[in-house]
């Protein structure tokens, strides 16, 4: 494949692993990760949606979502103290002091300097944009940033990948996605994209090199 456009997922690829982020939040807010994930699913299920779809598709504001999480915690986990949790301003507390996956950020910049088009294809939240963009500092390097909350669609919906093709102007066979969720990689593959299923940084970089060195791509070496 002659890849021209490399898409990076944000959460779990350019950021630390998602489970690590939940653990960090637990340490500062006092809410066990298992309980927080459970009420996220419960709030979404009440809307007939998956875990983070309500806010990633901007169907509900961060403050209303946080208030719903708090009420669900009080209902289902009455013994958990939520006084340290700023759930109605979740993003600010979630991202505070969090550093990016610097190796992957460096790779993003390296690919750009090597002549590839690079972009961020993310399921994200309107109110979280200032925090995650400041953490990465990649806006001047990215050719495209496509965010679910602005498009009202998200990975792994086929329409989201089609939108990325339309906005970037590249054919599916010229696209490669690096994502930590297999369901997203499978959806991209179904559209004819190349994929790297991110499990850890070292393996992802090796797989990326192998992908870019296959077919028509000029030899690409990862330092």
C-alpha cells in the first residue's frame, strides 16, 4: 500500500493508556475506576447509547453528563465519597497534570517531517478540547484534526471514516490508522484502510515501520 495519510487516535495512543488515566483520576477524585466506568455505561444506556457516546457525539453537555454521573454514583454506589470529584467539570480534573505519550507525539512530528500527511482522528468532547490540545501541542503539525463531538459521529461508525476520506482527499487505500481499540481498527480495515492496533508503544512503532516499508512507500526507519 502507498500510504499518504497517517491518522493517530488521541486517547490511548497520543495520550497515556486509558486504564492508566482512570487510575490517575481515581487517585485524585477518590472514585474507583470500576465504579466510574459502570456509571458511565449506565448513564449512556439510559439514552440507548454506548459508554461515552452521549458526550463524544455532543448529545449532552459536560456539566449535565457529570451531574448524571454523580446521581448514578449516589444511587448505585452510596458509600463512595464524591466530594473530591469535579464531575460537572470532568475534563479539567481528568487532564490536569497528565503528560502525553511523548514517543508517539515525536513519531507524529517525524512522519510529518518525512513528508507524510498526519492527522488526529478522535472520539472526544467539546469541553475537553482546550486540555487535550494543549497537552499535545500538535495543532501546527497536524494536517487534519477530526473530532467526533464536532461531527456528531464517532469511531467505529463507517460514516466517520468516510468523513475523514472526504476531508483529507485521500482514497481509503492511502490511509493508515493507529488506534488502541480493535473495533476501530476493524472498522477502518473494512473501509480499505491500513491499520496498526496499538497495544504498546514499542510494538506499535515496529508495526508502523513494517506497514510503511511495505508496497510502494519509500523505506521509513524509526529511530
